[in-house]
C-alpha cells in the first residue's frame, strides 16, 4: 500500500459521486494502480519518490484496481476515459480535465495538469 499519508483509498463506487461533487470546489486526482503489474509498480514508486507538493490543494485517491475492478469500470464510464493501468485522472468541475498512463505518470506531469 502507499506510503504517502495524504493518499486516500478509493474502494467503492459510492465514493465516485462524492469525488465528482467535490471536484467542483477542489481538484480530485485518481491513481488507478495494478498491484501485479511491473509498470504500475514503477509508476507508484516514481510518485512516492518524487512527491513534493508544497500545498496539496487537491485530494489524491489510490485505487487498487484488481481488488476494485467495478470501481475502475465506473471511473471509465463516469469520466468518459478509456481504461488504462496504471492511470492518473485529474478531475475538475465534474469532468476529467487530464489523464495519462504508463510511463507518462509523474509528479511533474500532475503539476502541469493542475
């Protein structure tokens, strides 16, 4: 599991409506992670190693998509983004304003999307 205390666990479809609503006032970031995938593990490691946000003016959610595949499927449907793994989605005003996956996942890329 993640080592960054500010990361919240995403493990229910019910949370997605709350995330969508909250995104109207505060950016939401979703990290979809496959615990058995080497590329996904590397993306998680890079995020943890490089995490250096001064002011975290967002909520960051961590989804173990193998344990929560239905949640991952609902994310793809709700935010109209093709499923990838690993994947980051930036949610603002109820919509995915940016998303990237695989080797494109980085703290710098998140900062650019914010």
